[in-house]
């Protein structure tokens, strides 16, 4: 039996393909409407001044347009891809060198990724989102801080008044919980 | 890639790389290891996906009024060829140094400017910003690296040859994490030179007077 969950198309893939293949400005505008405010919030949380965050957000979204042909739905969800672009831009602003990236995998003989691979990855990404939302508030906030706050373990401790050891074990617990829920969902 | 990797990146390092919170020195070691290790590449995608899921659930900041129009103006002004050259990930090659490392060295192993640091050991400190340092080490087969402990974590990636210490044997592609309370004495395996990339959170402390003097000179 096919549930509504499984038949729903993965988020933003159609828009990305329209941008990539047709340079579709309307598709870009709706992608922008969803992602730009989130990217800006991410940059502000990571310590950017609002004016700077606005400028960098526009730059990140322009990069989404420019790199559309590099987007591979068998490797990442659109949210993940946009996140990595925003993260890299944030790092490149404060460093002279670009963020060190792993070398690219050599392309196999089949250039076209299999449709089912693409679907499986997109569904995993959605399950991960759901698992993250299902985490107890305290744990979810810690995962968020580790990614968005640019806080070190000791800074997190200062903010919440918790000793370092507790923080470390809570982040670990949060990730273990996440992994566990992922396994249950897929198993 | 057919190499057998026994020691992988710890979760905390991989998460820090994906969250973008590591110092540049550690980013370089992580990116170099992932270039050699498909398993950690897959784990990297998982940690990136956590970032994507968090972005989905992020608050929405208010944009300036002409934000979209300004972005379209940016897009029109893009020099496509220049942007492509800047943003294409480095291609895989067959040398000893993985691509992310090669761009710091300015070539493969033969482009490294080694400085002797005593005991037959050579090193090359790479230019990075931030609170951590990173260097290439060349240890001749059979040679022991002086006893040292750290005032911060140290992460070492083996690129060629192998070494052993109390924690086990580390061959090409393997990563060793050493915490600040560990004093260890790695010994390179007899045979070819052992080439490593090591990131250190804070300066190393050698136990013993002579090594401590050497440390001042070596800047490690």
C-alpha cells in the first residue's frame, strides 16, 4: 500500500530542475521566498550583523542559481545543499583561504543517477527532519546550537550554566537519539 | 579506492567540519581524510543533512524590501567563467597528497619545502588561520618521534608509510586522535618514509629539557 507520505514529491526538486534546465525565474522566486529568510536567520544566529547577513544571503541565493547544474538530488536534499552553500560562504568571509573541500569522486560510467536512488535519499532527508522535530526540546536546541550558534562546548556551557561534561554527553545523547530514530524508521 | 582504513574520523570532528565550527587546520585534515575514505564521506553527507534539516526548521528573518530584485541583479552581474573556476571541487588525482592538501602545498609531495627538525624527522608548517596549527611530517622508517604530550587535541592523518604507538598501527588513510592527557611515542614502521598531516589545537609540550628547547626552534 502506498501512503500519501511516499507519493508526495520531494521538496523543491522540481523548482531546482526548472532553474537548472530552463533558468526559470518564477521557480527561483518561490525557492527564494522559502530559503532566503531561513539562510538570513542562520547567518544572524552564527554571529553576523543583520546588514551583513542580508548581503550574504543575497550572495548565497545567487550562488544557488549559478551552481544549479551542480545540484545532484541523489546526493543531497535541496535544504542540505543550500545549507552547505550558506555554511561555506560564512566561512569564506572570515578566512583568506576557501574552506578545504574533499576531492570530487571520479564519475562512474553511468552519468545519469538512478531515479530510485534519488528518491531514497530524499526520503531519508525527510525522515531525518521528522526525527529531529521529534527530539525533546532540550536536545533539539543543543543540536541546533552546535550547528547554528558557532558555539564551542565551553561556550555552550557558559550560555546554559551547565558543566562541560553534561553538555558533551547531551549532544552525544541527542545524536544517538537521532540515529536511533532513523534506524527505527528505516528498519 | 582500495586502501584499507582502520581508524576513521571521530563523530565530533566530522560534525564540527559539517557545522563549520572547526579551526582551518582541522578542516584541512578532515577534508584530506574524506578524500581517501568513502565511509567517512557517507557520514559527512549525513552530518550535512542534519544542517539541512535544521535550516528547514529555522526561524525566518525579515528580508530587506528589494532582496529578491537585488539577488537577480547579482545574478546578471556574475562572470560565469570566473565563478566556475572558483567553485568547482578539486578533481581526484593519483599523487600522494589529496587535492585539498595540494592546494596548500602548491603541488604534490615534491613541492613540499621540508625543514629538518632533528632525529632525521622533517616538517613543513602549512599557512592557516585560527587557533590551531597544521604541518606535514616526514619520519624515516624505523625512527621514533620524541616523547610528547599536548596541551590540546592533536589529529594525525597518515598519507604514506605507517607508524605504531600504544593506540595501535596507523597506515595510509588512518586518523589518530590524541587528547591533551596522552603522552605518546609514535614509531615509524621500517621501510618507506612515514608522511603524516597533523593538526594541533595548541603548541606541543615535549617532556625533557632538550626536546623543549627543540620545540622553541621547531615551532611545534
